[in-house]
């Protein structure tokens, strides 16, 4: 099994919105969360995703939810990790201008 790789994303998102979007972001029909953690196991790999709310982001009078999302990949090749992260980022990307 390849060495574990941990990726942390600081995201401006609520817990409910995160867990509502996560199945689509991973291309999976349904996920089961144990608290704020989702684990996807296969015979050769494991992906653990932890959601941790942090202090809200404040910009002038605007307050946005904020969270650290930790993705821990075990048994994934670099190309597989990149593919998962590309899809994850695409689904959670926010518009701006």
C-alpha cells in the first residue's frame, strides 16, 4: 500500500451544505457520515474525509461559515489522488468576480 497522503482545504461552507454536496463531489450515490467523518474503504485503499468547523470568516459586515476539510488518502496513486481532488474542487468551487 502506498504511503498516506493528507490534503487540507480551508473552505467557506456550512456543514449541511458540505455533506449535501459531498456525494456528487466524489461521484458516489450515498455516503454515511460518522459524526463529521466519512470513510470510503475498498480492499486496496481508504479515503477518510473530516469536516471541522472553524471561526467564521468575517469581511466587513459579511460573515461566512468556515471549515477545515482534511482528506486522507491511503493506497492511492498520485494520479488517483489528483483525479479525486480535481472533481472535489470542481464541485465545491465558488464563483467570484
